[in-house]
C-alpha cells in the first residue's frame, strides 16, 4: 500500500471515530496483524466481561481465509476471564458476507462448467462452448427446483 493510500485510509478511519464519538459512540482503532490485535483486544475486554462473539467480514481469497483461520484459532485460546490461556472457553467468530449485492447462498443454484479447462483456438469457440456449458442444477444435485 502506498504512503498516500495509507494516510488516506488512516485519516478516513480517524474521521469516522471522531464522528462516532460526537454521537456518543466510539470506534477502537488498532494497528498490527489481525491475528495478534483482535485476540489481544478480546483478552483486554474479557478481563471485565466475557467477550462472546467477534464479527468479521468474510472474504474469498486464500490469504484472507488464512488470516481468518489464524484469528479464529487465537480467539479460541482467549479465556472468558480474560487473557490468553487459563480458562480458555474462547470467543466465537461470526463471519458476515459483504462483497456483493447479494449473498452467494441466496442466488439460484446455477452450475457453470468452466470453459477455460482447455485452450481455446478462437473467440467463436469460446462463445459456443459457453452457451453449451451453462446449465441449471438438477433436483437431485441441489435438493430443490432450480429454474432459470
């Protein structure tokens, strides 16, 4: 991330924090790796009360998935009495989808076979293969009537 983009992001989040504080709320801003910072905050907050659930934005990329897994693993070691280890009942993680207009699980169960499994010789071949490979999941596969 460039220095200008980093500064813009920090200033935007700081502005959000200021606006929330003016309305009687707050935003906790932390720097560091999520797998270190989030469990540390949960442990600090857990010393006075039990941190039960951490909400996180779901992502599809492998790097983000590995960070989510590391955060979940570290949170499982955060005890309800605070601190890491000890009475490690752990905090649960609830993931929320937000990258598209609709949650993928709400979409019809379309099956699109990959056209790119073979090398295409021409754009025309790509178009004809795409129309042949687009099909709807059958009742047996999806468990419900999936009509186009």
